[in-house]
C-alpha cells in the first residue's frame, strides 16, 4: 500500500474516531455552555477527518470517497490511536483525553504545515488553529477540576491516570514515517509534549501519572474491543443501504 | 408624564417594546417567564431526538450538519434562558422546574426518532412549524425575548432547509429510502399539527397574550399557515400527506385539512407520550452528572479570587 | 450553586464598536470569554469580545427616564438642520 495513503489515513482516522466520541457528549455536558463548546470541538475534529479522508482517497487512486473510507472499512483497517476509541468516562476523563490528544495534534500539525505535500500542509495549517483552541479548552478545565473540590481533584487524577497507558502510542515511530519524507516522525514530538502536558498537570495540583505499561497496536489495526461497537454504530445505516446516496 | 402601568399600557398600545426594568403587570411578567422558559426547555430537550442520530448519520457531511444543528439548539436554549433571566428569575431555578416536571416543553419532542428519515422530517416539519410559530415572536412586545428570537430565527433558517434536503435525497433514492421518507411523514404529520397548540376554541392563555403583544396570531391561524406552506412541498417530494380529508379550497386559497386528535396532545402533555420519561430522565442525569463539575468551577473561581485579593493586599 | 451571569459584547468587524449580543453563565472571566466565543461567534460574527459581569453594570432607571432624557429634547440647535444656509453656499 501507498505510504502517503496509509499516513493520511492514520491522521484522518484519529480525527474521525475522536469526533465520534466527542459528539457523544452533546446533550450530556455539565452545562449548556459546554454543550456548545464540545459541539465546536467535535465539528473541528470531524472537519479534519473529512479533509484527510478525502485526500487519502485521492492519493489511493481507487476512487474511494471520504464516506467509503469511513463507512465501508472494518475494524482491522482502521489505523487510529487506541486513545481515541476508548469509551467516554466522566467529564474529567474527557478533558484528560482532550489534553493528551489535542496537545499531540497541535505539535504534529505545527510540523506538518511546513511539509512538502501541499494538501497535507494546507489541512494542517487550518487545523493547527483549531487544536490550539482545544488545548486551551482542555487546559482550562484540567486546572479547574484539578484545583476545584476534593471530588473533582480525585476524578481529574483518575482520568489522567486511566488514559496515561495510551499516550506512548502517539509517539511510536515506524518504518513508514521514517521512509515517507513528508511525514512527521512522532517520536520527535514526545519531549515537548511531555513538557507541555506536565506543566498543566503540575499547575492543576494533580500528580504526574506514574510510568506504566503502555498499550499499542492502533497504527497497525489492532484495537481495543471498543472500536468494533463504535464502528457498528457509525456504519450501520450506510451499510444497510449499500450504494445509496444520502 | 406617564408613570408605571400607564406607561406600560401606552407602550403596548403604540406597539413599542417593554424592556427589563420597566414597570409591568405581574401577570405579564409571569406569562412571559412561563412562555420563554417553556421555549428554552423545548430547545434543550429537542437536542435529544436529533442527537440520537449523530453517531449513526449515514454520511460525514450529514453528520457535520446534524452536529451543528443540535449544537445550535443548545445555543438557542441558552439565549432564551438569558431572556427569561432579565425578568428576575435564575436559569438554575428554571432548570429545576423542568427537571421536577413543573414546567413543560413542546410535546413534539416526546416522539421517538426511529429512522434516519425522521431527522429529515423533524427539520422539514418540526422546524417548519417552529418557524411559523417563531417569526411573529420576533415582534413580541418584550424586547429581550424579541431580540433572542431574531437571533434564533436567523440561525434556524438552515435547519428546515437541511431537513427538506434529506427527504428530497431519500425520495430520489432507492425504493427503501423513499419508503423510509413516507413512513416518517406518516408518523410526524399529526404531531407537527399539534405543535400549534389546542384549537382556538379551547385555548386558555391566548386572549390575554394577544392583548399584551406576546402572541400575534391565533393557534388556528398559524396551523393553517403551516398546512398551506407544507402541502405543496410534500408534492415536490412526491410524498403523500396522511390526511384523506386534505383538499385545496379554490375560493379561500387555503387547504382544508383534518384536525389532529387533540386528546393525544393532552395525553402527551400530561406525560404519557412515548418518550416523556426517557427525555426527562436523560436531561436530569446530564444535569446531576455535571453537578460536581459546576461545583469545581465555582470553587476554583473562589480560590482564584481570594488569591488575587491576597496578592493585592 | 449559582454561576454568575455575564453580558457579552462583540465587535463584528474592525472599525465597528462592540455591541451587546446577549448573556451567558460562567464561573469566572476566563471561562466567560471562552464560552462567549463558542456561543456567540459560531458563524464568524466577531473579531473581538468583551465580557462583563452583569452585576457590575450600573444602569439608569426607567423611573428617571423623564429627567434623564427629556431635557435634551428641545435643544434643537445641537443639530445642523436647525441652521439656515444661504442659497449657493457649499461645503458648509
């Protein structure tokens, strides 16, 4: 398979699966203002997914649209990080995930917007502003929950700890990213990511999560059990009516 | 110089706007709070039937549109609660009234969304009916409500169109898709007619609200306007409105139609619709699950404020 | 627990002043500003936002409106249309 296709798919799948989880919060957020805020974040993620999947289809040259790629691939063909697919927990869990993921995306897009591939650079240039806002939103909440009440502190710590074992996967390097000139080798982002994330965690009065076993596999299509259910829901209508337009 | 209530009546008579700090009859204030709160509750409960399909929207384009639409409804609820708050109530109290069942929301949202076509039907019919109801509210005598409605109407202009587009696509798609669209119309037609409330002959609040310039047209007038607007659109879609009594009256230029079964409306309002309990339970759960978050935010704000004072001293 | 109410003002584009657009609830100013961005500028309505705690606004009272605003009514000489300009005079 074409390296650029696979690489673009990875980024697009991250954004798509993240959007699907973010959207689950709509009509369930702690306050109305947050329903609107999470709606904006979900729409940003979905927008990134659409641009990236569209481009992946174009690169592949097999006439597959964004919808073909989103709705008619199976679990093992999805290349997103496991961090993105884990089921939603409480609001602290959601903000921990957003802090981890958006900080990673921000560093990645900052690099990618200068890459030689005009399309990828264009998508990254637009997305970098969006995810900067996501980082800010997550940061504001991690600070408030970490340094709020006893209960919120406990929940924030639990969220940060629960997701920590899924963070190293973001920075895994492999032959593909080393071979593909336009790709950002994510291992180069890890130190700065840790610096930024730890600064927020420290200020929030939470403890830094302790080094733990790190899960892996998303980039080669090995996922948690949760992705299958997420996709079943996402794909059900489209697959029930193959060939239909909507 | 006109003081207090004289000035209120003079403003109403001159079709002027009443503003928050003006003197107003207690009945006017109470009627507005009840109506605006009910309207706000409808917006936020209305997020649920459509939110039900965000995860399953059959294309990414449709998913984005639906997310933006449901998000707008949260925003509209928010504008409306803010308008109610100018009358001296607090949003938190209004939410409590919703959660404890002491204030109602539009009964249309107590019907389930069973297929993707329902998302089309809600946009076309339910938002269509809402627009007919809401456009006159942009001229409501209470300034903050009228201004909120101007914003709501402006933002909602895409809602009805996207619903019609969904159905139009289904009606020009496979036979299964077309059948899905007809089924949705069959189920949503009567509840949509009920959105205009009981017939004028049985409407309790209407007369006073009209005199106060809160309401500009009667329920039956608006219902007729909706039918006249919608039937030709159904023809374009190639769908059949499920009313055997429907016919065009050349003389009046209006459609004659069968009145919906209002006992069903009263039943749903009383809490016996298919989804009343589910909708309220979901709303209460979101609110209760969020309590610790709101408390944390307040605690943090308090800490920050005292830290600032500490460093300033 | 009741979150404070904030009034939101948005500058729709450069060169125009901030205009009141509505209100919202937020625990503090930082969140109020962010909420305002999410709630009131979803459709590119603004390039700059102010938020003000509703409780911090001092407003004139409708009871005082006669003594506040009526005295300005008869000062017609403050408006250029009050003055007669002789025929043929331009740029005045």
